[in-house]
C-alpha cells in the first residue's frame, strides 16, 4: 500500500523542539521576519546565523519520539513517503528513508552564490564560512517569500497514495496546506490533532489526541487492514 504522511511542528514538539512560532507570531522572542526571510538575513546576517545555530544545537540534544518511530515502522510493510514541514532530522533518525523536507533542513547549509550547492552541517555556521566559490553559506531553510521547490513532488506523492496521514500540523500554512486536496477520491485520510478542525466521516478518521498516542493507533489500524 502506498502511504503519504504530512507532518508538522506538533510531531517534533513532543521531542522537546519548540514549534515554529507561537500565537503572537514570535519565534524564540524574535519577529519571524527578522530571522526567517531573505530581507532579515541581508539586514543582520549575524543574528540570523546565531538563531539557527541555537536551533541546530537544540536539535542535536533531542531524540525521535513514539510518533516518529511508529511512522518508520510502517515502512516494513508499505511504501511510505514522509512529507514534512519540519526542518529537523527526527524522521530520518527514527528510520524513515523517504522524507521530503518542504521547508529545508537544519543540518544542511547552502551557498548564497549557488543554491544547488548544499552541504551537510552539524556545527555552528558563522560569518566568514564560505562555499568553494568564496561566498557566504546560509541555512538551508526555505524562508518567507522564497519558493518551496519540493511542493510539486509532494503533490504527486499525495495524489498516488492509497492512505494519507496528517499529523502535527494545522494545515493552515500554504502551500503545504493545499497538499491534502491532491488526495485521490478513493484514498482514506487519517488526521491526528489534539484540537482537530475536522470530524470523522467516511473518508477521514480523526484521532483527537497528540502525535505520540494518535500515530501508533493509526499505524495499528492500517496493520489491521491487511
């Protein structure tokens, strides 16, 4: 069975990672546009680099949780693609092998000269860290106002899926929010959220709970189909 899983900040929050931003639009006390936009980087690159250095350090201190592990378990019997809005590597560390990062990856950096020049990076990134073309490296993160290069690939994965699982995301942030619309007419959808905006019906099964308890239930239900 082909399964597409759409994940957001709620999955990683249970591992101890802060969600992208809280209700007043701040991220760790910063206006998001100062640390997550090309304009913010141009104005104060040192602040932006320090911000992501802190996020990177935090990521290296946490572990995948039961939701990540349950989704990885699905791969034993199914063709699973994880489509995540998260920039951490917790899905990969849990064992998932096909992960599309819509918003980039915290443990990678890229050249400001050539955006296809991407490097693995687990330590602090500082001013003066240059690519081979002698240009500053930047976080490999899709900032506000930048294109989401993998969105079309993600849409195809959802379109082909027999089952779509949505977890840890309110599906309010576009373009990712539009992905669910690509689910085929015969696909069954599972929605895991402590405060769901949907109700269960013939096409959607809702688990009104957090990811670490809801996702294992979804995985068990899929196992029972076989």
